């Protein structure tokens, strides 16, 4: 009986110290990437495996040339990081491309300030079969029998952090300080 090479070896999606090469360590940066959404390369997309929703901010929605009539109603409540209820504009399904892989994503469109253009969460990660690592600043996913990766932009993550800090209205900052938070 002859031995045959195994061609059904499952892909392993993981990270090693080698994956940290090219990143500034140590860090606590968000994972910020560029993805093709619709027909455009969109920068400052935060990958958040803790998010149960994929979010698009209204400025990106307008920038993509989308109109209010493209939205469908979305009535579930959404709470911001500050614990406030967020007014939803609606929902839209758009293709998101990583390499040659395209996944249809249902984005919830909101009209609030956020330094990122969009948040891609678990729905997109799971559809793509991807895993992300903020430590390694990468997203890895299987495609065509190999593991591909999306590499971060730590500079963009840091620019977004600065923008978020600079945007805080004085009244909010004073109220938070007065409350001891």
C-alpha cells in the first residue's frame, strides 16, 4: 500500500511573536485597518471583536455617495460607549472585501462623532472565518487553502485616539471631572 500526502490538513489561524514584527511594542492601540467597502477603499476601520454589530458612521455613509432612500429601518436600541442611547439612521447591506474574499455586511448607520469611519465586529469576523489580535495588530483569515492577513495601521489608530480626545466638548470633560470619573 502506497502512502499519499494529506491534502486535507486544516488551516490553523494563530499568532506568534513573529507577527509582532513591524509593530511598536508595547502598545494598547486599537486594531485599525483599511477595507474595501462597496467600491471604495475605506481607511480608519476599527476591528472590534467585542462588538456584536457592524457600525458605519454617517460621514462615511455620505462619503460613499449613499442616499437616505438606500437605508432600511432598524429599530433595535444601540448604546454608546458613554452609556447614551444612539439615534440610528437605519441599516444598509454593503459588500466588504478582504483580499479576494467578499462578505455582505449589514451596517447600522449612526450619526454621532467617532474618529473611526466604521466598526467591524463579530458578524464580519465570523462570516469571513477570521480571527483578530490587537496585540499583533493583524486580522488573519482562511482563503483558497492558505492563511491571509490584513495588517493594521498603528499610526491611524493613534491619530484616531488623538481626534477622540480633542473632540470631547469642554462641558463633558468638566462634568466628568466633577463627578470623580
